[in-house]
C-alpha cells in the first residue's frame, strides 16, 4: 500500500520514515521546498548513522530511503491507501488540505490527522465522506516512540478504525484507542506537567534549569519540562495548550503561559531554532542549577 504523509516538519518526516521501514511506498509532501530538502537531508544522515553503527545494513537503509518520494505536490498522493496529515495545528488550514486531499485520492483512502489537540470530528466535518477520517497520533520522535493513539471521530466507520489500527500495529507500534476529546490521553495528562513548571518559574520559585534538574535527578523523569518543551517546539506546544484550554471551556487547569507565548513570539522555539528556554547553538554555555 502506498502511504502519503503531508507536512515534512518534526513529525511528518519521522512518520514517513516509520512507514518506509515497514515496507510501504511513501510520498512525503510539504508546501515548503526548504522543509522537503531539510527532511531529505536529515533522513539521509539518520540512515547513514544507523548503517555506520551496524544497526542497519546498506541494503535495508537504501531500501528505506528509496521508498520515500519527497515532493511539494499533493497530486503525488494519487493512489495512496492512507494519508497522514502532520501540518500546522490550525483547523482552517487542516480543513483546506483535507478538502483538497479528498479530491485527489479515491473513496477507499483513509484520511488521518496527527493533530495533538484538535477535534477529529471537526477536521472530518469538511469531508464529503467523513467516515474515513481518523486521528493517528504519533509521539516525538516518531521512529523511536512506540505509542500511537488511534482516535475515531463520531463519523468514523468501524472498518476504518479497525484497518487504521491494524496498519499501525503492523508498523510495530503499540496502539491505544482514545476518545475524541481535547489532548486525547497523553497530551491531556502532559498539560499540567508543562503548565505547572511554567507557573513555578513565573512565580519565581525556581529557574528553568533547576526545575528540569529537580524533575530528572530527583523526580526520575527522563526529561525535564523545559527540555521537553524545547524538544517539541514552543510554538506547537503553546498552540496545543491554547487549543486544549479553549476546548475545555477555559478550564483554568489548562491555562496557557505568557512565558511560553513570548518565547514562541520571539522565535525561541527550542531545538529547531537553536534557542528556546535553553541555548542549543554551538557556543552554548552549559547551564547548571
Ligand atoms: P512543524 O512545524 O515541525 O511542521 C509542519 C510542516 O507542515 C512544516 O514543514 C510546514 O511547511 C508544513 N505545512 C504547513 N502548512 C502546510 C500545507 N498547507 N500543506 C503542506 N505542508 C504544510 O510541526 P510538527 O511539530 O511536525 O506538528 C505537525 C502536527 O503534528 C501538528 O498537528 C501537531 O500538533 C502534531 N504533533 C506534534 C508533535 C510534536 O512533538 N511536535 C507530537 C505529536 C503531534
């Protein structure tokens, strides 16, 4: 089966890799030519490293790379059995692309979104056949994180849910069915982790590095909240919080933070921009609590 992935950013490139590793022909599409070039380069480097380390053979690595077509044309999705959308977390933009996708693929193609927080029912509402919409939510980095949430909307047919889940299971992921509610399971649990860390900082209790150190060295977490937000991208993380906050009728438990908003507005997006709460540039000075 041919798999389409729309959006070649943090998530899309990794999802395309996972699908290609499972033997699918993959088309990875992004409107931005630079994003496509950078995804191509990044994947080439990842594969080279895995071959160098002896984890992959040349043949397997070249096979994975060769199965992915990098493109800026959505028309290349023609003939796909499933498309996973991983573009900006914005319902209007997602509506525009889902509408277009439906005009390119045939009736049987599953149309999935990797959204972290938007309603799958709302995304599907734009489709002529909304029974084929589904949420397939990977975690970052997609090739390494085993869990994937499968989120049927009220319009999704049982056969689409079953098929989507069995495809993702066959990609050696661990799937969990989640209800179509804001943040699904993991992102909802994670909101207070980020939110309280930002509030602790804003109340002057501790700085970013100290909070992260406490959570990793003492709390047993693999990553502190600020390192994790920098990893995810502050723009995406902020937008997801704002969307969950609104979707829960402005429940203060999910209130977004000005600190994160300002970091995002300043372009301090995290690792991907070289600076977030921490500095990732070459001359960065290591911070300690
Ligand atoms: P990103 O900002 O890294 O990448 C988005 C890509 O979509 C960009 O390359 C952009 O050029 C492209 N794009 C924007 N509009 C487009 C359009 N109309 N057509 C084609 N391409 C378009 O975003 P990221 O982080 O990969 O997030 C994508 C989706 O995945 C969002 O819905 C987000 O909520 C979700 N997600 C993000 C996670 C993360 O840790 N960053 C984790 C799980 C889900």
